C-alpha cells in the first residue's frame, strides 16, 4: 500500500513541480478506455470469477495471509501424544478448534482411519488445487501489466483522432493533445507502478502458502504414522 501510494504521489508531485495543474492528469475518457478496456481483456482471457478473485486478493496487501508454523508444529505434537495415549478417535474433539479447512480435512481423514497410501495423494491434490487458486490472482495482475500499456497507446491514438477533427480550432489543439497522452500515462504507469509489482508480490505470497501446505501435509503424515510428539517436533522444525 505504501509503495502504490508513494508511486502515485511521485507522479503528481512531478506534474505540480513542472507547474502543470493537477487536473491535467485526470481524464474520465482515458480511465474508461484504459482501465475499462483492460478489464474486458482480462475477462476475455480468464473469465469473470478469476478476475474478481484477483481483485479481491488486493486485500492481501493490507493483511497478508500467514500461518504460525511453530504453533502448528506444537499442535501436531500435542495431537500425536493424544492419539498415542487414547487412540485416533480422541482427535475428534480437536476438530472444532481447527479453523483451516485444509488442516481439518487432513485431521478428519486420520480420525476416519484413511489408508496412508490414500491420504497422501488426496492431500497433495487438495494442496495443488489451493495453489492454483492462489497463483491465478498473480497471473491476472501480470496479464493486466501487459495489456495496460498497449491499451494506453490505443487511448492516445483515439484522443489524437479526436484532436484532428478540431484542426480548425488551433487554440484548443495543445490542450487536446495533452489530454490524449494522459491515456498513455495511465497505461504505462498502471502497468509498471501497480499491476506488474502487485502480480509479482502475489506470486511470492502464493509460493509461501504452498510451502506452508506441504509442511502441513508432512506433519499430518507423521501424525498418521503414529510418530511421537518429540520426533514430529524435531523433524518439522528441521
């Protein structure tokens, strides 16, 4: 959030320093062409749901998804001690305390005495599906970074076409040309200051979440194998 706000502030400050009015950077027509056109291109490429998912992931900049892996390791060690002393069915009382759906599904499979050779592929498939949902937001924003500059140029060309229709009003040509190039600023600036950095940031977050899920799978499989809490703790902390 700080980076995006600072980027916009730098552009506005540069314009003001040159003596240009702030209003010179705003154009409803340019907004409609550049950002509206980019949205329609993204919907055409990905569909409505992935595009909305990418937009909703913007909240990750404010509150990044994170998991306390040290707390999870201690939790699995506790589950192991409980299962070894009272049996796997005793873990059923722990289900209500698990908020993460992925962890809950794995714990439920242990309680149901699912075979180890069935449990591992199922958890890996669930992890792959969740990873795909996370990475699609990154792909959408990176695709937006590709569309924005091109559509910005298209907006500038459309603006110049409009200017050419007013050649008999020389006094208005300068202002009209300046307005036309605002679309280029929106396209290039939106791509390089927001869309591409945001896509890369979301991609790193998706990678981190994928690593967390693989660690969760390892912990659940150790629990399934009946390993002691001490061994689970040592293995997972390494």
